[in-house]
């Protein structure tokens, strides 16, 4: 008796449903998503700000530069543009620099809501009644300028004085002395390579009320006689020659 012929296709395994591939991809993506959520739940804010500030300071051509204006016949290559740094990040960098220098570490670094202020006692930089920088003060400002010249932040220099009238000397009033000292500090920062527009202000004793009133009068006067380097969060324009 002849055995029945068995066709191979009758025993082929059933085909796998196509939706399984899509489902497997979906599960993989969900797993990756939850792993990322878990990893980001413990971000260190200080390090994140440093990374963010570093990315924000990438050299980017300024569209307002002459070299980038449409139709510029000179066809000049644009110089890399520096952008303003995050003030929290900058406070860390400046704090480290100031702590390493005997003159800078006597200055006060204050992080205010909208600015960073470095306050130099007047006697740290100048002789009494004078606006010529000490030699050691020049070296300290060179270190500070090395940080500022690589940033795009706007910088203002403000000179302050106490309310005691000047008795003799080269300057007829506290206002002239305060602005002369601010000009001296600004000029030194220029020599270190800071090439952006800079505000230079002389307040005299008009901001004396801002010094803590509860302090002894002698200490208040010492704090009032100062030069502030004010660093803004906004970007400063490059100073143009000519």
C-alpha cells in the first residue's frame, strides 16, 4: 500500500505577526525614556550652570558687524564674537582668581540680583587723596582683566567717596577725586586687553546713604571710599577705533 504524500507547505510554522516588531521598538524607547528621566533627576545645578555658560560663550559671528552686513563690498572675515557670561558662573571664576592674589582677596565680591560688584577699598589701590594706582594694584588689575577681556559682559567702573570735604591736594572736591580714580581703574583694564565699551562714573559721596548706617562712622567712611567694578549680565558692544 502506497504511503500518502505529505506536502512541505502544510507543516510550515505560522508567520510572526508584524506588530511584534513595532511593539518591541516601543518598549525599548519607553525604557530609554525612563532611564533618562532617572538620570536627570539628580542633576548638579552648579555643574549644569558651568556647562550652560560654556555653551553660551561659544564664538559666534555678530550679525551687526560690518563684515557680516549684506552687500559688504570689502568681504572681510568676521572676528569671533564673545557673548555675556552667566553671573553665577562668573562669580565662581572671579572668586577663585581673587582668593589667589593678596590684593584682590581684600576686595569684596557681591552677587546682587542684576549685577556682580567687585568693591576695592580706595586705600588698596591709591594713596590718600591721589588717583595714581599702586604698583601692586596694577598687577592685581592685570589678573582681573585677564578674566574680563575674554567675556562679553558690560562693565562699569564707579568711584565713590565719603562726605568729608577734601583739604587741599590736586582735586577740589570728592567728586573729581572719585571720577579720577574710576578713570584710572578703567584705563588699567583697557591696558590688560578689555576692548568693549565701558561706563566710567564718579559718584562722590552721593551713595553714602547706601553704606550700612548702623556701622561706626569711621568704618562707614572707609567703606564709602572705594572703586566698584560692576559686571552686568548684558552684552557690551565692542569699542570701535576711529
